[in-house]
């Protein structure tokens, strides 16, 4: 929607670059630059609300460090070059590898990419590069919930209902989800539920801002959320509340397992009063529309899929899954985290949420792309294993819109792996820590410099409209991917006269897939947003996605009995990581934004501080088997005494300590949370280099 007002000024409607709510803005443009972002009251999700990050987003557009020209490493330094020299480097670096060992070239994408770029990146990897090794940073976000949904009902739309339904719920369980800081506009729906008399629980080792608003807080030990779900299911069975949503495979085994989780055991393993477990279960049993929502606190574990599975089983077996205002959903985090996991940048996926392993799906996409089916690679490494293989099996890596030097588990080892690559090509708009290691940096486009669509956490597809042009020699990302295909001598399928040609191809490519967008067009989205699947131009969208029957072989769901590790020993300190309200992901933008101040500290309980002789602001060294870092401490009674919390937005801190090798067997999610940690006074770690500047980053 573009409405000229004067020869110099106009208004362009587009979407926020940050979280998965995907609020809409009217950008007021004067002399080619946005001067104001006005939230739109007719936004179908946020209704005119917006968070501080969204309001501050304009600050990044002409940041002094904005990348405006290609940078090529010469004599150890990144120096400006023109596009001809940059693409000649790509040709010389990649062509020999692609001729003999295409899987030695990896591609790493992002949940922040538009749907069209997600589609094009997957096509680029498999058609131009013919490499198996592509994955993306969404593997670190909602992949465990995605895996649980897919293996249960054959379908993954994080929320299978409109967000407005939350206001109709009479009990909401937020499991490891701090939405007041990470998805602030959703708080209006919690308020609506509370105003109707609904009860809201925050289940989190910390009493976050969300917990304070919710009014009910349970603080289980890190990693025991799934045990709590089994305890509630045990009581539902005992009280005669088992009323399955529909017939399903696996129900007897799941119900039998629940017999082993009486309240006393659950209270002991979770570190909760038994009375609190019983109260939660009684409220769930009495609720007409209970809604369970998981976030990263439940999912970023080596058993995250099983944790989600336990809550999903509970919703299904009590008859609430798929019910308006009730059931289960996952709160997607990244701006296009939903669309980003549907259209081909996952290692095992083709557009429309097709499977790269399925012969029929492979044949469909090979025909669509006009390539031999045999040329499509099989699934390669998932994200963490892809990074772990860099410098050895992987010789060249192309990174688009991601910063794994900060965001990946075991960031210290990942950094060394990236340093060992022969070629690291990074497409970005600011010099991230990953870009600073690159052999070639290509300047890409920011959110309001490109066209496209994004899909929010409820499966709602919206238009992102270009308001301004990228500065200097920066190019739109989709054009850069086409340039790379041409540079390596494989232009077939990468010659688009306009962006609209790419967009229309993307919509067509999803036809027949589970995530079917083929009924969409720019014109239809100008009239109204739509929740997928949308299978025809004149057909309806799908606000409610999880009504039986399911897209499985026989139309039935399959429930799985989860497995969990033994509880941590008493008094063992456990590290958990997470977000802060004023920061986002790896902080490439928000750490540079003067309007978004935040402190990087290790949060501990007063008892923990007393045991270690620490006062607020003291520096402490945190050590795990994976790494060590030093930070100032903040002391708060809002965290469990056996838990240490670190934000993950800064380099050389939180993810130096996390485990890069232990992955969830279903989702390949690394174990970001639940790492045993030791605290030591900063001066007492013999043989360990202490970098106090990290604490001030």
C-alpha cells in the first residue's frame, strides 16, 4: 500500500524486522528515507501496539557501519572491491569444488529471511550448487516443537489458530515462554483472557516479567518441564479426564507411562511443592479451554522434542488439541521463523514443507525446477553438525542473514571452525562477528529495502513492501543469490526479470505441499492477510489448522512416549540462556542501536551469591566443560538458587559455555539449556585467560 502525499513524501506499509508477531508499520518517507514508523491500528495481530525494538528499527537503516560495498580479504584485511571482483572471487573459489566435491560447499540461512528468499536459498543450494549441506539458524529456535508436531500430526504450523483465540482461554500455561519481553504485542491477548477470569501460569525457572503479569508462577528445575506434563497427565487419568481429541496411535503406551509419575515423584524431580503440582492439575482438569504454549525454555534442550511431546500428549488426550481457545501451540520467535522452516532451507526439506526424502516430493520439485530428480541431493548436515564440519569436511560456507559466531552452541569451537575454512562468504547488511571472519562479504538488503512476504507465528502471511533502495553498492539479497548462481556458471533457473517473477514462482512451487501458499498473490495480500494453507486463488484460508483428519498416512495422529534424563544432582548449578526485551537474537542490529540499552550480566539468586561471596557487579568466571567466560553478576530472588541465567545476545559469553555436540535426536537442536556450570571469582581461574572487556560489550 503506497500512498503519495507530496512529490517528496509518501507512506509505505510494511512489516517489522523483528519478532514473529510481525506487526505492520506505515513508514513515512521523506527525501528517500524513512523519518517515522507509525504502527497501524488495522494490523490483524498487534492492533496498533508495537514494542520498543520495532519503534527503534529505523535507527539501523543508515547506521555508520552499514555495509555498502563488497569486502574481499587481502593480506589478512577486508578491503572494498567492486562487484565484478567479488563475483570473480566466487567463481574461482567455488567452481573447482562444485565440479568435484559439491558437498564441500555449505549454505547457512536464517529465520529472518522472507519466504521468497528462503525458497530461493534452498533452490540455489540444490540446483545451482547441488550440495546436500544447507540448514539455517531456525534449527536453534522452534525446531523441537516443529519435530514434535510433525511426528504427531504430520503438520507444523506453530499456532494452528488465530492469536485472538487466546483471549477465549480460561487457563493458559506458558511453558518456558517470556512473551512480555520477546513477543510484547501478544500480551494484549493474555490481558483479554485475564479480564474474562482466565488463569495464566508462567512455568519458568525465573520469575520473568511475564510471570509477574501472569499472576501464577511455577519455577521447576531447568529441563524438567516435560516431567511436570507427565505428572498432570497422571492425574488426568486418575481423575477420569482422558477424552482423546480423536483416535490415535500410541495412546496405550503414553497413558501407561503416566502411571509412573505420581505427584510426589514429579514434585521431587521438578523441585516444586507437591501442593503446587496438584493445584495446577486441578485447574487444568476444571478448565473448559486450557491452552498450552511452549517457548524456547522448554524446547532448547537435547530432549526438547520429548518435552513438547509430553505437553502435546496432554492436550490431545484430554480432548483440547485443535479446539478454538484451547489445545497446544508453540510461540515461534524469529520474524519469519514460521515461513523460514517451510520452504526449503532446512536440510531435509523442499518448498511447501515437502520432504527431501520422499520420492514423490523429489519428483514434483525436480519437474518444477526442470532438473533431473537424480541431481537433487539427499539431506545433508543439520545446522550444528554443518558448523561442526567446517574446516574439515566443509571447505566453503555461504552465510545469509545469520551470525553463528554468536548464536551457535559451542561458539568458541564454531569460531575456530569458521577460521579454518578456505572460503567464508557472508551476505549481510552490518558487519556481524561472522562477517568479520569472512573471506568475502557481500552487502545485502534490510527489511524495508526489499519486497516479499513473511509468515507470522499463527501462519498469517503478510506483504513486506520496499520503501527505500539499499545504499551504495548494496543489493537486494535475492539478486545476490542469482548473481552467485551466474558466477559459478549455473544460471539455469536464476534469471528473473523482476522480483514479481520470483514471487509468483515461489507461490506456484508450494502447490500441493502441506504449507500450500499457491492461492496467494501480491494482489490478494493487498486485500487481506491469509493463514495457510491457501490452495486456490478464490478459495479460503485456514485459520484453524489442526482439525482431524491429519496429513498422515492414515489420517490419524501418533502419540509418542517421551524420555527424559535423570534429574540434576542437588546443589548442582545449571546454566540456562535466553533473551532480553531490548535485544534480539545475536544482537547484530540491537547492540548497535542506541535506543536499545541492555546489560550483559550473569543472573544468580541471593543464596547463590552468598555461597560464592559475590555482590552485585562483582565479576565472576563461569566454567563448563565447553568453555569459560567472565561477566559481572546481577543478583535477584526471581531465579532459582540452582540456576544461572545468561542472555545470548553478546559474543564471547553465553554460547562459549553451551554444548555443540549433544543434539536432540529428533530435531537436532543443541542443548542450549541445562549445562552444568561452575562459578569462580574472576581472579582465581589459573591458566584461563580472563577477558574483562567481554563483560562490557
